[in-house]
């Protein structure tokens, strides 16, 4: 959780009786008024000055402690990294499956963190979820509706019979489905028009406790506007896949000094943005991929490896043996790639470029993700975040190599 900073110019008590100077009222009063106006404008999402983001987080963990990375077997402290502009995101979570899997270990996960955030919601909760079988989250949404919070939900038609959706419909919460062959593959939550949850994490028991996943929580009205625009296209206009308009309000923004690119598939040509970032790599490219069949990205990685860059990756085992997968082509070129060691699913979709830039979200590295599905991606330029994802990469890699 971001901590309020002590201003560098704060006044201290002095033991001497020296006289002090102060700003005249005709200067101080207008200055305070300007600061108040700037704060109100940013709070309403009308400007993004990066001045107040660090001191307005909305997610707190029980007791107000520092956010943690949740594992079924306990919690490992994971404070958000600091950047020259201060802390810019609220929380980062990685799932850590235990083997053998036991129902009694299914507690303390990301689902409980989301429930806590839902319980604090004041006005609105919008969720786009490919799958939804988490009963605790569903019940928290029903309780939010009952206390007057507007709750809206979008899902894929293939999964409307899951228990979470049934609980919502029974409570008269409107659920919009995509009604098409391609999938609504998003997994994001927007709370009160400023708090965004996104990543690879589906709202399911499997994705929370058995599969490898990541989820970020970011407090930013400007980023929330992007996700709200995408959500409204689906919920209000039934604009899914290729029918979704390209109208992301803030595709490139700064959150407390950190550059964040935010794109939605298929309308924003996400694949081209990722390929462009991969081509910019100067030192290294590492990745975790549930599905990697996009040969444009694969070719860039093979070329970079041939040019002497450090390249490494872990593929989800399922599908890696197919001719469409990039695994075989990279393996044949002697690249440092492995299939994962998770007994269930390695579900990440992550690139780490030069240990400076992280690509994350719902977007699998495939043609379907780029041209047909509804997807969302963040490209974050922050070495602190890259270090956290590199830790996760190394942990998943160790499991793939047969480590603990």
C-alpha cells in the first residue's frame, strides 16, 4: 500500500527562538486554491498530472498491511516497487500452486483480495470475465448490489452455465454474453471508475489455486476510462471482436511517472504493438506463454537470439507439441526454451524485454487473440515491475527444470 510521503520541505520544531518567514496571504491563498482545483480535476479523471496517484490507493489488505503476493501455502511479502515518481500500482499477485492439490489449501488467494475490494466499492463494479465459478466473489457482488452499488457483468457465451453466473442471474444482476464463435477472453475488473484489476487470472478456482497466473491492481482514473470504454462497448452496445470500435481514450498514459501502453484486441492491432516492442530489444527477451503460435513474434525472437541477445521462455506443455506452436521452431534453433512443469496449467501471457518493459494481460500470442477475440494488454515501461516478473519467470522456469 502506498505510504504518504513526508514533504521534503516540511517544517521541524526548533529549540531556538528564531523568527520565521511565511508567504503573504495574497500569495498563499491562490496557491492553495490552485492545488485544490488540480486535485479535484485529477480525481474526476479530467487531467493526469501524476501528482496525487501515489497517495490515493483504494485497495487495502486486512489490517492495512502492505499488499502481498498470495500463495495457497502462505504469503510472501511483495511490496510494490518504487520508481522515481513513487509507487504507481496498488498490488501485484502471482499464484503459486501446491502439489499435491488439496481443497483445504484453497484459501488466501487472489479471490479473497478481490472480495475485499468489492466490499469497499462505493458506486460501480464492472467485470468482464471469460470464466466465473468463484462463489465467494459472486456472493460479494450480490451483497454489493444489495447495498446500492451498480454491478454489471460481461462473459463469454460458452461459460454462462458456471456457478458464478448462475448466482448473479438469480440476484437479478444483468449479465451480457457475446453470442458468437470467437471468445470474449477478457479478465478485468473496474471499481468506482478508478481501480483496475487485470492480468491472466480468470475468476475460477483452477486459475486461483492450480494454475500459474498474475494479476495487477492499478489505481488510475485515466486507465479506468480505457477499460470502462471497452466494457461499455460490450455491455451497452454488444460490440464484440471485430465489431468493437477503436476508441480507447488513453492508449498511452503516465501513471505517477511510469509510461503505460494500454491496448484492446482486435481493434487496436495489439500484435503489431508487441512486435514493435520486441524489435526494440537490445539485451534480452524472456517470456511465459500459455499459447504461442504467432510467427511474427516468434521470428523476432529467433532473430534477436541470432544477434546475440539473451532469450528464454517457458511454454505451457499443452499444445507445445503441435506444428502451430513456436516451441518446436525455437527448440530446433537451440533457443533456451522449456515446457512447463505445472501439473495443471501454466497460464501466464508475459514478455519481459531488456528487464525494463513488461507485456501482460489476457492476450495469448496467437492469431485468434489478435484478430477475433476480445482481449486487453498493458505494456509497462518500469524496471521495478520487470524485476518482479523476472522473479516469477525464474520460479516457473525452475519448476520446468524439475526444481521445487
